[in-house]
C-alpha cells in the first residue's frame, strides 16, 4: 500500500469519525439523563480515536517523508557512482 492509499484511508477514517461524532452530538442534544451521558461518553471516545487517527497519519507521513529522503539519497549516491565510472571510462 503506497502513501497516497494510506493517506486516503486515514482521511476517510477521520472524516467518517467526524461524521459519527456530529451525529452523536446531535442525538445527545435530543436526549436527556443517562442516555445523554452515555452518548457524550461515546462522543469523547470518538474524539480520542479521531485524535489517535490523526496522530497515526502524522507518523505515517513522517515515515514516508523519511523513506523519500532515503531514496533521494540512494539515488544521488547511485548517480554519483555511475557518473564517476563513466568519467573513468572517458
């Protein structure tokens, strides 16, 4: 799975969680007593999961950027080596 697919997956999860959170908040306003408290608790849990998902996305993004930097470095080293060998031939 490439970084774009991971990004899309996490963004979809984040958006779905936000939608669920808004639905729960709307229902909580309509209800009272214990049911309202339960929905508020679930809303808080969803908020925590949303923050966790956003944190994971940041971690994945950082890892992907690190890998890209590594690939750029490897390519640069390969290019320098190939250029040196060509220079030696001529």
